[in-house]
């Protein structure tokens, strides 16, 4: 089937096969009212579509043969981890966005614990959950041990392709995240990530947070990153970083991002079978999916 247009957004590129009755017929059978398009570029030579799209705001219209750089899609630790677990799942969750990962009871509880701790750090609001109370003890100890440091709750950060700081939702944002509890002072930083799940040894997420903190706070020379395990009160997982680690941290994250960017250019997101295929993956249309 011949394409008559391509819609280029930050989230990806979508092919258009028909334009009829002010609607675009796109990939996967999606129908998009032309009037709903905004903040995108339409590549097309279809005269009827060009004329109809002229009245749209924040929409650029360019010839079909125009080559555009692949759009920047902001990645996070979660999206990177999803891609390396299964590119096909990543495609549906972050590119096509035709499925959603529905949080279970444990995830909803974790969100509530995070909310209570954010309110305590920012406003001193008392917490009620026993797991959040463990977090309060940690916060109070950190404040007592280093009084006068700047403090942030649910700190949003963003980095560009060349690792310059930018807004979390800005168009040039390549890598972004949220640090649960951050303290900065005396040339040092404390990064805390609240964990409400089962204890794991992987520190990849903290590596990304340290990379972001070094770029966001140029005065910081040393970082201590801590996973605080709230569910059972297990011993924290700690990792220290020096500014001399910055190049290594950049190389490691670029190595993780490279196959994601390659997939965005080729449009190829192969499935990778694992135990998640047995009813735990939200992409139920995948050939590998099996009901539990």
C-alpha cells in the first residue's frame, strides 16, 4: 500500500495511506481527524491534503522527499530498561502508544508511599504508611547529618543529546528522570531513590541519576547514591561517585541509547521472549504472548 504522507512528531513517525472526509487513515488502522493534528510536520505531495492542512496551527507541511532528522524521543531509565527487556514492548508502549502498562496493587501502593514522602519532605506533612515512616527516619537522619544543604523532593531533570541541562518536557530533551529525594551542599550531593519492591543489586538507575546531578550541579564533586528499601526495611544499597567518573557514565548511557536510536531510524523493534510473555506483558497482540 502506497503512503501518501508521513506525520512526524517527537514521539515518532506515522505513515498515512488515505485522506478522506477530513480524516487521515494511518498505520494499524488508526483514523485521525485532520483538525486534531498539532505540533508536528506533515510530509506529503497530496494536493488535497496540503490545501486542507494550511489552516492548521503549529503544523509544518513539507514535500514527501524531504529528509528530516529522526525526532528526539526523551528516554528514561524505565524506557531504556523496557527496550533492553523487549524492543517490541517498547515500541507499543513508547512509540505507537497503543497499549498502556496498567499498574497493579503493589505499584499503586508504591506510588502512595512516594506521595506521602514527597509531602513530608516538602511540607512536613505527617505520613501514615509504615513503609513511608521508614523513609521519614532516613530523611531526618540525612538532615541532621548535613544541615543547611539545599533539598529537593521529586526533582525533575532533563539532558540534551550533548548532555546540557534542559527542561524535563522540552523538545530537545533526550534523557530525563525524577529523583525522589536530593540534597546538595559543600560540593557534595545525596541522591535517594525510594524502593518499595523486592531488593535488587542493579544500580543502573542510580548511575543515570548521578550523571544528571553532575551536569545539573557543576559545583558537586562527589555523590552518594542510595536505594532505600522501604517495604521490609532492609539495609540500603549505596554507591559513591566522583566527578572523574563522568566520562564513564556518559559512555555507559550512550551505549544503552544507541540501539534505541537505531531502532527509531529503521523502524525495527524485534520481540525478545522471556517470562514476561506468560501473561505479564501488556502487548497482548504479540505472537509470543500467552495467557496466564
